[in-house]
């Protein structure tokens, strides 16, 4: 009967201590400010990872000491048998971690205000509630998977003999892992179908009237192929006469074809006479920060030609998890097409070339320059603004 109630056993003290440390780290300001919900999700995920690491480390230590109860309950089994002082330390660490947000959220608030984005100020109470709920849910799910694995192992043991029975836990772990991977793959596929439907919908949107925008009657790219974010992009801006070119996922067969098409449409719209070409690598589903786009047009006096392509229908965070290569391919293809089009113009008539990307866009935009140092990159473009690139963005991460 004891094994049936694994999911309601006290948490592992080691997991709580490491998870608490991860929770505090989650409150440290990143390159971009975050709102309460996102901050809570970040705390919950990092604390869950820390908890898993702590429980695993504790299990390894017990195995090394020969104290692992083979008939017992796995990594969290000895949590109730841990010394009382250790359990107290764990809960003090957890409470201290949550309360630390009271001070650290002021740090994040100052960052948000300093960047002119007060709407992204994280609120401690909301973020803490979301984070605690998420970490609790993830721990319960993990324990549920463990209970299921033992149940499958028991079925294998009762229904077989010899080596099959001896390896029942390993076989059960493999079967449950495959089942979980199948569920995740199915969930991702279902999510993609849902976002594909959102991307195709043109509700509330209408084609631009200006010939300088993709999707107009004069454009090389049809309106319904732009995707939701692309249609938003070409329809925004205070001056509809500025040049904005965009190719959606269904505008052409692959990234290079979409980039070539978008650049041709930009030149068709008068891009050869622009002072600067701005190649934008989007985030996930094709989103482009409207403030950034408007700012580029304003500071250039309306003489900037903006061009971008779509590489996914998934939101940025999910696209980063399942298909990072798409962002890199899009960034490389867009640069190659822009560079080739500029080279085709007379040397004294070539516009400046600037690249822009935010978050996942900042991951994909510099992909063409992987392995190069800043001097080499600056010799190929006239400028770049890469905002909040993820860790391990090549070549940015290697620059000092």
C-alpha cells in the first residue's frame, strides 16, 4: 500500500534545497524584462529542474554509500528518514527563496523602467503563486511517472521469468519513456495544428492599400500567404508609404526561396532607392516588434526598407525548443539574399545593410557569421541590433 501513495510523500530535502537556489537565480534580471506570468513560469521551471537535480544527486550519494533501499522508493525514498535538522534547513531555504523575490522584483522593476517597458514589471505575489503552482505540478507529474514505471515493472515481473523479470525495471522505464515521448510529440503536433489555423486566419485584417507593402495589389507576394504576423507587419506603421516586405511560410517552398522573393518584392517597391535595408529575423511565428519597426522608419526619415520572412507558426519559446535550425536557416537565407541583391546594384548606389533580431530572432540573424569575430562581421554589414540573444548564440556568445 505504501507505494501507492508516492505522489503525496514529503518532498526530498535535497531537491528542495537545490530547487530553492534555482528559484533565486530565476529572479535575476535577464537581458529583457519579464512580466509576472512569465517570471512565475521561469521560477517554476528552474526550480523544478533544480529539484530533479537535487533528488538525483541525493540518490547517487546514497548509492555510493551503499544505503539505497532496493525495495524502496527511488530518489525521494529516504526524504522522510532524513535528519530533522536537514528537513528544517530545506524548508527554511524554500521560504527564503520565495521571500527573496520581494527584494529581487524591485531589481527587475528598475530594469523594466530603465528600458522604458514598465508593463513588463514582475509582481512578486503573482509570480510566486504561479511559480509554486507550476513546480508543485511538475513534481507531482514526475512522481506519477515513477509510480507508473513501478506498476509496469510489477506487471513484467509477474508475467515473466528469468532475465526478463530481472530487468523489469529497466524495461518498464524504457516503455514509460517511449510513451511519454509519444505524448509529448502528439501534444506538439496538436499545438502546431492549432497555431497553423491561427496563422491562416485573416479575421480583422485587410490588405494594405500602398504599393510599397507586400500583400498589396502590386506585390509579388499574395496577401493570404503572409501569415498572421506578416499581415500585421505590413499593415502597421504611421506612414503607409514606407517599404515593408514580408514572405510567409506558404509564399515560397523554403527559406532561401522566401528570402529571395521578399527581397525582390522589396526592390519592386522601390528598395533600390532606400538609404538602408533592414533585414529582420522574426521570432518564431513571424512576430516583429512594431515599436522597433516604427523606430527604424522614423530615425531614417522614412528611407528604410524593411524585409523579413517567416520560418514557423509556433510561438518563439516553442520554436526554440523544437526547431532552432529553422531560425538559423532563415537568418542565413535573408542575409544571403540581401547581400546578393545589394551587390547587383551599382557600387555608388548601394544602400546600407543592417540586420535586426530580438530573442529567437537574435539567435537566427547572426547565423551566417558563425565563428567570425566582430571585425569580420562589421566588414560585411553596416550595422546590427541583436536584442536578447539566447545563450550559445554563435558567434555572439564567443565575443568578449
